[in-house]
């Protein structure tokens, strides 16, 4: 398809999305018809858009993206006061010596990029801290990337992550132990937000590469973990946050569920309110362009979910709410070579 046609299709999708949001947000049916008239009225404008340059080389794009991301990660790590971080870790382990090899520059002043990227996710970079006695900790360093949420949102999410790990540890579910957490402040001598935690054995579960017998073993273990979590129900839904020395259910600690940088959605006392609020927030983000991948498809799928809420509620057993990973695709589970879940 020529570039001009492709551009027009994208513009049509944007316009159709705006129409959907206006029409479906309208409580009065006749106003939905008015939205359709508004959509038709603007079709002629779309046809007059001039050709826009689009990147037709995805390989070049992703190469450039990876390069820029690596630069952002290295710039962040160069902000780390390695001496302060080593000193803190040593003090927390009663003077046992440690080091941070990944943050020690080579003879040319460069860091080991390969080792760093191998333990870097979308929002955090995990750096090994080996101790003299063989124990290994992780320094989980929050990245500073223009694609990440605003800093108040990041701080809230990090605090909830720490609170959730501490709560899970109290249940007996295998999770890394948290030793120290510091947000971005003038009192943080390390210079960046970070978390010191136990490094667990094993690697991320890659479900698609497992055999049927391996899957059975993993699911049996997951069943035991979920049965353990079932013993800790909550009367409201949201994310865990440690306040005044105890864990409470507060607003959702997910970037897409913030109304503003300081205002998360929730908590909610009933399932219907939480589902409607979350879906409305998702459709709002799609409509204003903050979520743009397959925008029309996702908007319509969320509309379908809204329509299905009564059916979902009819299956709800009112047993309360239980802790669950928000992005439960499997790679948050660590397994060893025998496919035993280690964390």
C-alpha cells in the first residue's frame, strides 16, 4: 500500500476512534447518532491529508530504539554512587565484603553492557552484588526513561512492589527477601531509587518451551501457591501498600490505572465498580492517544468487556479478593533446572 493510503488509513482509524469514544460515552442514544453524523462530516477532511513520511524500515527503527535505550540505561547507571551502594550492602551484612562487578568500568572506562542488559527489564535494571561468603544480592535500580511513567507514579509503584514482597514473605510463598529500599530524595546517598533484595536461584519460566510433564509439575506447584494465597482474602481490590507499619489495600499500582501522576484508581469495595473504572480508564487512554497500538481494536474489545460485566458478576462467588500478578504471562516465575519453582 502506498504511503499516502497508509497514512489516510491511520487517520481514519484515529477519527473512527474519536467517534467511538464520543458515541459510546454518550448516555443518550440519539446523541450517538449525532456522533455518527459528526464522523461522516469529517471524512472529507481526511481525504485531503498530505503524505506524511513513515519509517518503512522496522529493522533500522528497532536498532535505533535499542541503541537509544542502552544509552539511557548506561546514563542511569553512571549516576549510581557505587561506593555508597557497596558500603550500604556491607553494613547491612555486618561488614562482610562485597563488590558490584557490573558497575566497575574496564580499562577504557566502559561498563559491561552485555551483563547489564541481560538482567534489565522494562522499568528496572538488576545488578548482582556478590559477597565474599558466596551470598548474592540484587540491586534493583529504577530506570530513568522518557517512556516510563512520571516520577510520583514510579515511586508509588516501587513502594507497592516492596510492600507486596514483604506481604508474600509473611505467607510463606517463595519470594526474594527485601533488605533495603530508597526512593529518589536528597537523603538517598546512592543517587538513584533502588531496592536491595535477595537473588533467587533459577531463571524465568518460558512456558512455550516446556514439555507436557514439565507443565504438569509447574501447575501443581502453582496450585499450592494459589491455595496458600486463598488464605489471605481482602474485602477490597487494589494494590498492597505498607502504611503505619501494616499492609493495606490502596489504589492500583499499575501505570495505566492512574488518573494523574499522584492519583491511582481504587481501592474498590466491589467487583463491578473496579471493572467499570478500569475499563473506562483504558478507553480514555486509548481515545486521547496515550495507548495507540491497535487502538480501534482494543477500544472495541474493551467495549465488549463492559457489555460482559453483568455475566461476569453472575459468576462471582463473593468470596473476596485475592493477590494475583497483574501481568501473569509466566516469566515472573523463577524455576530451576528440575522445573521446581524457586520464586
